[in-house]
C-alpha cells in the first residue's frame, strides 16, 4: 500500500510540474506577444502614428507596460491635436494680419500720394505721372502740357473767414478743377492754394489750342461764386502754361516754367492766363528780379527767424524750438516761405540763405543761454545744402564761432532727400553725428522712402508730417501713425508730431506713445523776444498738460 501511495504522489507531482510548466509557457507566450506588440507600436509611434494601441493580454508587468504605453500614446495624440488646432489658429491669424498689413501698406501708399484735404494726387504723384507722360511723348512725338493754377487773394479769404472756410474753398476749387478738365487729364494739389493740371497725348498741331481751351474752362468755373460759411464769394485765379518739349525737356523744367508763367500772370494783373516763352524777356526779367530781391534782402538783413515751441506731450515741459525763416520785404511787406523758398532752391540762393538761418539760430541760442534758457534749436536743411561739399565745414565753423553745444543743435532733413543719392546722404549724416549734432527726419510718411534707410542713418528723432495728424481721429490714419511710432521706438528714436491743433489730437498722440508735439494747440510761431516769457511761463506750469 505505501508503494502505491508513493506512486500516486509522484504522479501528482509530475502532473503539477507539467501544469506549472504549461502555465509558465502560456504566460511567456503572452508576454512575448505583448512585447512584440509594444515593439511594433513604438515603431509606429516614432513614425507619427499616435493612434496606435497595444492589446493587453496579461495582468503582469507586460500588461502594466502595455497600459502605460497606451496612456502615453493617447496623451501624445491629444497633445498633437492641440498643437494642430493651435497651428491652424496661428495660421489663420497670420493670414488675417498679413491681409491687414497689405491693406495698411496700400493705404500708406495712397496717403503718401494723396492730398489729405482735397483727396487729389499730391505733388509727388503728379511728378511721377508727368515723368511718365514726358517719356511717352518723347517716344511717340506727342505733346504734354502743364497748367499751374494759383488762387488769387486766397490768403485774404483764409485770414478773414478762418482756416475751416479756407479749407472748404480749397475742396470746392478742387472739385471744380476736376469738372473743368477732360476725363484723362490729371488734377493735383501742388501745395497751399496752388494746383497743377497734366494734359497728355496732345497732337503737336493742336497742343496749344487744347491747353488754352482747358485753361479758359478752369478760369471760367473758378470765377463762379462759391458759397462758403454762408458767404458768397468769387475766387479768381492766375494760370501759367508750359508745353513739352518747347517749354521744358523734363518734368522739373515744365513745372518750373509753368510756375514762372503763372507768376507772370499775377504780375500782369491776376485772373488771367500766360504761356511760358523762353524768349520772353518780361517773364525772365520778373523771375530774375525776384531772385535779385532775395539776394538784396539777404544782404540788407530782411530775413529773420520765428520760433515754434515743441513740448513734452505728457507734462507740457518745453523741449525745443523750430526755427522758421521769414522775409520782410522792404516794399511788399511780409513774404511767406512758400513764395521765396522754391525760387531760392531752384536758383541756388538757398545755400547762403540756409547758412544765414543756421547762424541766426545759433546766435540766438547763445543769447537765451545767457538768460538761463536752454532750448534745443531745430533748423531745416535743404536738399541743395546737403549736396554742397562745403556745407559740412560751414556747419562746423558756425558751431565753433557761436559756441553752441552741438547736442543743442538739431538739423531737420526731409524724407524726400533720402531717395536721390542715399550713400552720400549717409556719409554726410554720419559726419554730422560725429560732430554731436542731433538729426530729425522731417515730414516722415510723405516721401515713401525705403524703411531700410532708417536702419542705416543716424537719426535721433522722426517728425510725423501734419497731414497724418490732421485726421488722426480716423482709424486708417491713426493706424499708420501707430505704425510709425512703433518703427521709431524699435529703432531707438523719439517721435515729434507737428501740426497738433486740437485736444483730441493730443490725447490720441499721448495714447500711442508720441513723446513730443508742436502746433497751434501749444503755440504759434513766436519772435525771439516773446520766446523768453513763453518759456518761463511754460516751465512754471509743468505738470500733466490738460486737454
């Protein structure tokens, strides 16, 4: 009996071992399958398939590993979906911003080429169109006519009825000019109360007749009464005509000679038309006489400076003064810069005239310095001065002679000067910077120069043109000013806004980060004697400037 028990126990042990082995073999098989599945799933995951999942065939470590892997894959899949959604949102925003930037760029180009008051092309766009017309005329032997129109007595109306009424007259005149010309003719506002008309593709034998017919139509429509501010008034005009190629071989000559003819019309009694004639001794004499008058006035000390204050936009603290050149003619009285500066530029008299302005500004600073007044003095520089090889030395000599600290002298360079010969401009401005003089980019936004120049030029300040400030309460204009401020600040430059005339304009400029302002809301141009009392009064009222 015991032997039988022993035999049975042995059988039981053997069967148990077989069962244990079988179970181990099955577990090993499941583990290997799970591991193979994990290996394949890992390979799929590395190839970007985040939807992979490992079947769980065991409860042991392999099963736990499979569950951990599945959780990780699910989390990665969810994260990738979040990233994909964010990427789509970002791409949508980038497309929207790109469209906005494109629209803003187109708007900036339009504003740079359009007169904000009348919505007519400005002088820059007019010159471009005239150059294109002259090029076409040279190719097909046609003619091009330029009509230069100046409203007679506009200044009197503007002074008596106010600037708002004057603006209304200019807008009405612009509309009438467009109605008076032919469909393909171009009407532009040249500046102030001056307009220009471009007539292209004229046949040689009919050019003068067509130009005269259009000119007569302009005078006729302008002579009809205007109803402005409840007042009926007439606005006669003087008009000059120049025709390519006889009266000028390029755009500059045509504009200049049409202007000369217009000036002759004024001298002949106003409200009339004059053709430019190269052989006309009267027209040449009038122009020569005016140039000689400028030279005589310069020698006689008839030119003087007015100063327009610039202040901190937050506190009202005075920061600087812009020197503005004026001419008190011995017989005609006060002559505005718009009348004598262009002729001085064209004739080259602007060089000694600009040098006189610089000297007077520096000498006046020294007088104020003796009275414990230390304003930054801004002086405008012309394109001819910048191109003059001897100009840099004259600036250096003036600083040495007057003793003005160079950092108190600020030279304003208009944006349009950057386009012609940028490398020469860069070299000149670098030299001025080495002298310690500060530099302001004036009328920014009107010349549409390349922004790449700004990164290469040593400007300290950008002055935003008044045409942008005038309608800054309008969303497109405000957006452009904000962009200019952002560009300036990113380059480490300060911003001055000129032409500030209302509390709303000041409020908006403060909000977008403009540091300094100047304009009639702060003060009109003052003579040197009035500046001292104004400066001390302004210092006494420093604080948060009220709106």
